[in-house]
């Protein structure tokens, strides 16, 4: 007897409906799975066999052929356990016939028949809805994540027996609905606030400019100057994620297995802080079936690379393309997948190997060792960092000052106002911040008067800037003008933007 149950598989963030076709016929007892299954799916027949027996049903002692159609798409993961078991039980007559065309089943089976949670449930539900599915049966552990998607009926189940009883009409299972009440209350750690950063007004200003235009930023300073402290507080001044942004970020983290039942939906901008020993695969993504890397997990958030020169040079060089394109394409024998990675790169570094060049403490590094240390960061990568600032050591009088520093909430309010100006300006062309301006758009929105052109020409010759750095200066100047509510870029805006590129020549000698 033939039975067909629908499931879904992911190819990156894109979903495909899979027909789990089971044929139970006479012949030598065996169970074969075809249709490009991976190892975890091939192993599922043993989990399914044990789960069916331990749930009180008889596993057919006949020839069983399981086909995952279409056979041209590679399938992976344990989510096919439940649909395979349901299809076998239906073919055996244990489950009544039902209209399967608009129902998808997902879940991993334990040997005792319980259903375990799986990774990637949110993008699967989103794709199921897009493909016209009306109902989706999911593990109870995944129900909060799945119910984020409106317009599709989510049925939570915790055992194979419960699913069989539900399909046979013996029990009713209530459709789960997500509670969005108070969803977007800020959940950032209350201990992280810019009010705790004493002094450093010029660095706070540079960071606010970076946040206002989603610009990449490099902080250069001696140990203890507060680089990491300020970097960790950048997410607290960024605008809150919109619902669509939250959905896209949660999809990526769901595929990576970072979503829990306690936190089924990401509402805060990600802050990723990988160690300098990270590999290229972990940074950009990869594996036999490519998974998202740190740059995709930082999508719409911040990727912080502390002690940038300590990273393997070949590792950080792979950032050059993603910083320009906002996406990463990973090619493997089994798949070619593209993940989004529109992140704000924030990096920090010492000015020399010992860390005290240019500070009050004595530096013992030779000019050659300093040049070699700085040379670990290539010119093309440095070009892609819009704002580069020196962080000086904090003076005692600032640490002991009783003056109240600005809170993150106050800074975030100004950042949100500046971002709104950009959203209104670019709403017809599909970009969200000044950092995304292309050369053609720079020409349109970053026009300069004769005085500004003269200033930029002198800076270009004196600092030896590249064509890319020229565009970065104009983008930052546009952001500074927006912060001042100015329609046109003025000389003061341009001079401040040039100041943030003054390290180009100093550290490339």
C-alpha cells in the first residue's frame, strides 16, 4: 500500500516541500530510503522502527521503500523521522486517510516514541506558509518559535501516540498562537550603558556617528583605554529591530540551533564577539551542508573583532566581500548557499605589539615591529572601515569626576532620529542607511560645494587616500550632516569625516 505525507526541507533560508512516499509491499522484509538522504536520514529508519514498536504498534515485516521527492534536492536532518513514521503507519492501516495536501509534519523521534525539537523550525514554517501550507505539526519544544508565523495553524505534539490519536480524531489539539505582548521591551543587560564610560567624549561622538549611519568602526588604543568597554555598549544605542528584521535574524539563528523555548524570537540586535583563534569556516559559515557563520549570526547587529591584528590574516581577509555585498555565498560539493550578513563591523587593536606606542607609558617596540604588526591588516580591509579613531588613556580626573555621563537611551534617541531621516530619504530605493550608498547614489545624495571639494582634494593628496576611502568619507559626512539636520554637506561635516580617516596614512607607512 502507498501513502504520502508532506514535510519540508531547507536549502539555506529557502524551503522546499518534500513528499515522503512510503510503499509497503510483499517480499523479503527490508527498509530502504531513497531520494538523496543524508546519513542522519538513513539512520532514521532505526529510530522510526523502535519508536513505532515502543509506541504499541507493529512495524511491518514487509518490503518498505521510502522515497523523498523530489529526488534532485539533497535532504538532511532528523526532522523527517515523524513524517516517515506517520507514512508507514498510514500505509499499515493504523491511521485513517486524511487530506495531506495542506499539512506538513516535522519532528525527530526518540526510541520510546517521544518527539524531540529540531533546528530551523522558524524558516521552515515561514516557507511552508509561502508554499500554501495551512497546518504544520511540530514538536512541542519548538511550538513557541513556530507560532511566531501568523496565518498558519501550528499543532504542537510530544509523542507519536498523540499524533496518531489526533489524526484519527480521538483527541483535539489546540492551535498555538504567539503572544506578542511586551515583545519589544528592551532586554539588553542593564549593566551595559554608556553612562558608565567616563570621559572619552570624542570616541563616544565617533561611535554615535558610526551607529547613526551603520558605519564600520576601528578603535585603536593602548590596553585599558576602554575600547572593549565601549564596543560592548554599541548595541544599546542602535535602533530596535523592526518585526521583519527580527524575523530574518531569528531565521538565521534558528538554522544555527541558537533558539530556545525560553527565547523563541530575537528582538535585540545581535552582538557577536568571536575569539581571535576563530577559523574562516566559523567566521563566514560552512560545513558539508553550509551553516551560517559569525558574520551571518551578526546580521542587522554588531560583529566585534577584539585585537584585530591577532586574527589570522587570511581569516579576516574573507570579510572584504561580505562587507561590500551584505551577503555571503558558500560553495560546497553538496550545495551552494547564500546567507545575508548586513552587519556593523567594530574592531579594536593596540597601536603596537606592546600596546603603549603614543601613550604615557614607554614603548619598547621598534619601528620595524610596529610596521609588521600594523601590516597584518591589509589596505583593502582598512579601506572598508569607514571610521578609524585613536582611543587615548582615560585621565584620573575623568575617572574621579562626579559629572553624569549621557545614558545609552539618550544617545539611542538621537541615533533613531538620524536613522529615520535616512529611511525617509532612501525609502524608494530599498536601502536603510548611508553606509549602503553606491557610487551612483553617493553622487546624487552627497553633493559638495566648491569649498568642500577643495578641502577633499587637499585631504586626498595629503593622506594618499584610495578611491574607496574617498567614498567612505562622503558617506560619513552625509551621516554627520543628517545628525545636524542639515540638507547639504557642509565644510565642518566633511572635516570631521576626514578626521576619522586620518589613521590611513599614519598606520600604512
